[in-house]
C-alpha cells in the first residue's frame, strides 16, 4: 500500500478574540482524501478552525501548510479550497449557473470548460433543470445542493463544510449525507466537516476530531472515539455511557482490579492514559454489556434487577439496578430474551470493553 501524502498540516494554531481563546495551540494533520469531522460543544472552536484553514481569519499564532506549502499568510482567494457553510449565502442576484461558475471564474477557467463543469456539477447534485433560475427561486434543500455543487465544481484540494445540513429536515439530511459521501468517494478530495449530529459524524468520517474549549480533546476513528474514549469528557460527549464512580484496588496480569462503588469488583484491561490516583470513573457503553446466558462466559459478571424495559423498534434498552447503581444496557430486540421488569438478571462484559477514566480533566493532565 502506498503511503498517502499529507494534505493539510496545522501546528500550534491559536486564535484569540479579546480575552477569549477560540483556538488554543491546535495541531492537526489531514491525509490526502481523508474525511475528517470536527465535533464538540457550541463555542469549542470548530468554525474558527475552518475559517483559519480557509484564510478568512487571522491566527494569533501557529502555522498552516497545504500540500506542504506554508499557507499561513496566503489570502483566501489564493488557497485551493471549496466551502459550504450552514445557510451559506449563494449570490441571490445571480442564477444558479452563475453561482456555480464563480469559483471557476476565480480560477480563470475558459468559458467552454466552465460550461462543461457547470453541467457536470448540476448533474452531480441532480438539479440539471434549475441552472437558469435565481437562487431565491429554490427551496432550502435545493440551495444547499447548489452550494455543494459550487464547492465541488472546481475540484479543490480541500473542501470545508460547516454544518452544511444543519437546517434541513431529516429526510433531506439523510439523502444529502449519502450524496456527500458518494461525491467524496468518487472525487477523492480532502474534507474537513463540522456537524452537531453525532450519528452523521460516525457515518461519514474516516476520523473524528473532538474539540473542547479550543483544544483537541481526542482524535481517532469513529470506533476509537466511541469505544475507547480517553477522557470523561469524550466518554460523556458521545452517545450514552455507564459512568460509575470507582476505585482501583489492584493490578493483575495486565488488568486493573476496579471496585465499582456500591456495585462490585471487575477487571479492566489497563490502557493508557493511566489515571493518577485510585479514584476513577469506570466506563462502559450500553451496547457492550451482555445479559443472561450471553453474560455467563464474560470476564466480568454482576447481578441486578431489571427496573425498566424500553423497546424502541430494533433496539431494546434495559435499566438494571446493580447494588446502588443503575446500568443502561442496549440490546438488539431480537436477542433481548424478553426480560421483564423486576426480574433478576446476570449482566456481564469482557475485560477489554470497560475503561478507567480520570475523574476530572485536571487529574488527566
Ligand atoms: N468574531 C468573533 N468575535 C468574538 N468572539 C468570537 C468570534 N467568533 C467566535 N468567537 C468566540 O470564539 C469561540 C469559538 O467559536 P466558534 O464559532 O469557533 O465555535 P463553534 O465550535 O463553531 O461553536 P458552534 O457549535 O456554536 O458553531 C466562542 O467562544 C465564540 O464566542
Ligand atoms: Mg460553529
């Protein structure tokens, strides 16, 4: 396999607004053709990072390289970048075709090639018939597709998308998610994407970058972020988790012996970062826990009473009282074995699915 080249390199990127630090020494590398999604709470710096890469703001520190060239001081128009933002303003006084033509004109593409590229771009987003309309004669979803076409048309080396589907209804969002994914697979450009929708991030991305207060909290594949969070913040931010106050009481054969306070003792593979001190939080995902016969051969087994059964289509959620704590368990309805509320059940999980996390950010540092 050939090593993919690096498309974008960011080192020490810092951006302040008055006393507020929007980006705090961010380091990030994107390989050519990668789809990377930024996730994080409101105000964590996602948009600021995209604007810095686009050249739309002026960083207070750090450097950005695109294709190995220092782009830190290159103006937006000199960077080979396409952009789609939430409610991104198409030019209302121009027709759809003129809008899509804009990045081509900026790049001084000949009129003949422009016309071909516009036709192809409109076909790509299945809006061949609207080229002559003005943008304000299109629905919100159609406008967003035109914005996509405009971002892709000049085949830029990087495409930045800031919540491009945020304002759309679920059905259109699902459809455009697929469309963007297909375009990315077909055209192979590098994508830096922002969304608030965790599912969207998991479905679309090669890697997810989780931001917290202007810093990268964790970066990795969707699977790594979901099942192997490195901090309480990451565990808590993505999806649902069982987070149980716990104490490390020993270590044996690569496993930590962990007392889940008020629940019982389990073994958990020791993985970095190792928390300082014995007081920790034990993490499992609801879907990592088995019940009844499936739990019997697991390294960790506990016993509890079912307090609530919630069937929502293909997934059944159980809330199980184990000692003083309530564990959430998520099962396929087809294997949930029709447990009933009040029933005593065995729950279990392997020693490599739980994780031990520092109780506070400070301890983890
Ligand atoms: N033009 C600006 N002037 C002053 N402060 C700003 C400006 N733009 C952003 N900020 C601040 O910088 C921080 C990061 O903002 P940013 O827009 O990057 O967050 P975000 O992660 O994109 O949030 P959201 O999910 O709400 O879009 C916030 O504290 C924000 O208030
Ligand atoms: Mg934003």
